[in-house]
C-alpha cells in the first residue's frame, strides 16, 4: 500500500505541473549525538559513539485528497534512552492517503486518533520522547448530522518499523446535546467510546483473545464555569511484566476522571480528580512493563504542573496505572488530584504596579490505591479512595512581574515529596520518600534591536537522595534568530560534587533552525506533557536541525 500512496504522490506532482492546484508540505528533523568518555560521571562511550535520529516527512494535497510518507533512519543507532527496536532502522516508517469533504474524512495507512481525553484511546507522535504509536489500517470520520459526529478505527499499532501482533478497533461518538435540544443557557456535549484489542491467544485457552473497553463522558460550559466527567471500564485481561505473563489470572480495570473549573478576566481555577485501577492498556498483552512507552493504546499522563527549570525537573511524577501483585511489589493503580489557581493583580494597584502581576499556584497529590493483596492466590481488592501510600505531593507558587518596559522577573517556589520507587525505580510505597524544596529567580532584560539577556538562579534543598543542588543559566539573544546559552547544575550535597554543565546556541533563518549543545546530561526521567522516559547520564556533543516547508 505504501508504494501505491507514493505513486499517487508522484502522479499528483505531475498533475500539479499542468494544473497548478496542488501543493507539497512537510519537513526534515535531524537529531544527532557524538558521545564522549567522562570519568566525572563514570560514563564510557558505547560501541556506537555517533548516534542519530532522522525524520523526513513529505505530504501532497490535491483537492479533497492528501497523501504522505515519513522516512526515518536511526543510524548507526538511535539516541541514548530510545527503544532498541529503532537501532539501525532505515526505511519508510509511515504513509497515508486521506480523502475529506464536508461530511466524510477517510484515512488509509498510518493515522493518529484520540477518543475523549485519550484515557481509552490515543495514538500520537512525540519525537522527544521516542513515542510513535500510530495505527496502521483505516480511520473513518463521519459528520452524521450537525449535532452528531462518528469516528471508527481499525488497525495495528506501530512498533519501530513493524506493527503490533494485536489488532485495535474502536468507535467514538460525539453528540452536541445543547444544539439538538436548543438549550442556550448551557453548552452540553455527550461522548461515548468503544475500543477493543484482538490478539491470538495461541494454545493458552485460559487467556482472552478479545479485551474490550467502554467509556462515556459529559462536558459542560455554563457562564464562567466548565467541567466534565469521563468513566471507562476495561474487560478482564492478564497482566505481564517485561515480556512475560505473570499468570493466567484475569483482572478488569476502571478509570474515572472529573474536571471542574471557573474562569473570567483576571482569575481562573481548575481542578482535576482521577482514579485509575489496573488501567494499563497495550496492543500486545506482553508489552506491559516496558520502559519505552511502546504499544500503549491509551494516554494516562501525570496530572501535575509541567515544570520548566533544571532543578524543578529532577523530581517529576510518572503516572502509576499498573497492577502488580508480587511479594516484593504491590500496587493496583493511583488516585489523586491537582488544582491550579491563576490570579492577575490589576495594573495600578499596590501589588499590580504599573504593568500588573500574575500569580499561579498549583497543588497536586497522588497516592497508590488502598488495597488488600493475597500474593499466593494473586488476588486483590481495592477501595475507591481509602488511605493508600502517598506517591507524590507538590506545591508550586509562581509570580510573574514586569517592572519596566524592558525588565521582567519570575519567582518560583516548589515544595515536593516523591516516593523513591517512583523517582528512582523499583517497588513503590516501601522505600521511603524524597523531600525537596526548590527556589528559582529568573530575570529578563530586553535591549534594543531584538537583543535580550536572561539570567536564572536556582537552588534545591534536600536531605535525601543526592542532597543539595545549585544551578544557573545565562542566555543571550543577539536577535530573534541567534541565541547562545551556558548552564550548570551543581550537585554539591552528596558524597561527590558533580557539575552538569552545558553550553550551546541556536540559529534560525526562514523555516530552518539549527541548535548545537555540548555538555553533560543528568540521568533520570525526562517528561513531556506528563509522559516520561528514562535517560542515562552521558556526555557529548548534540545537534538538532529542523526544516519545514
């Protein structure tokens, strides 16, 4: 099929030369590393000292049709921290053909889709995380009426340059209840989803071939208030760990998410509650427990504040939806909430000053489910909330202030507690906590002709793990096109004093951007949008090139 689509693009190209009513679009992204020995962090270069991830995307649109291919190469190996399934890969990775008119949207080949918030189904690409779980098959979106939209999907998930053994199929419906009933006071929208995984069970008759998940949701907007609730149940399935079935015993799963908020000029409050019980969902039953986010059907990001600084990103939370019933590790899922409060002090007031002041507060708390476990019989029973072990607690306060037309500042304070098993790996709820307080001062001064200077000072206080840290960033932009920086994170409180230094810069011209960096990478979790991957410590030179057209 990929050759048919590629041929279609070539034919469209020839037709364009004659009719001039189609167009190409796409881009190139190249990320490379040159790794170097570093005795300071006990890092020895692997056999493949040079590593590179490269993506070339080419799309062609002609009338109601669009076709595209994405070529990828990971030569001689993928970047450190990425799944080894990519190592040495060099081929067309995805391709698609799409037809779209006013009521119908059909895609064949590889596609991305999300049902609701993604709790039941989300396929997406994030190159920084090394995630691309596109579905290969068929997607049909149909606007049945002005109030009812239907989407159906059928396919196998991408895993490197091959696809999953399991087949995913699903249907999603969105209904505008307010429009249908002509309700003007409140905006009400209903949604319902069904997703199933089919996978041959082979000779093991005790495990199911089909695992079904059903979900429903209701969202509303009323005056300055908004909110929604989404509930999902997943049918009985086995649990696995790193490619091996734990047993033939079957367990079902559930998910519940509730969101409430209030927003008007100058103030906003948003709060989210979520409970996950045995809610890992993979397109291959043996994929559970892998550390590379491979073959994940649903999307369960950590619902915490997404931090921006070197030290506030050390102790980050990774969602814990898994069920584990072992003598050394017992968990059934997670329950918790986060709340954001935003407030803008008016200009001209004592706290607002001439240019105004913005305050943002975030509080999040996540715990393991309160459950009773019978390890010999592989049985458990969990309470709805109860008093499960605390996994993460975070309080963050951020104040943004513009002092003059040229100078602005940001002050951040974070008080975080995280379970060692979540942060460092291993069983959760039994290793104790890491407690840390982080303070950040940031100032930016804008000069004439687009020049600016940004300075950041940070400190982390802790008596656990690696003890205290200090960090600084100095960034100078010569213009909107050229900028350079130097940064250092100094871990001085532990047994050894280690500097994680970095120096680099970027240059942009038109639709091209080149970034270069030399230094040390601190090991640990790297998170984007609440989804994390583990990165080992390393030292070297890296480069990033992005071209769009």
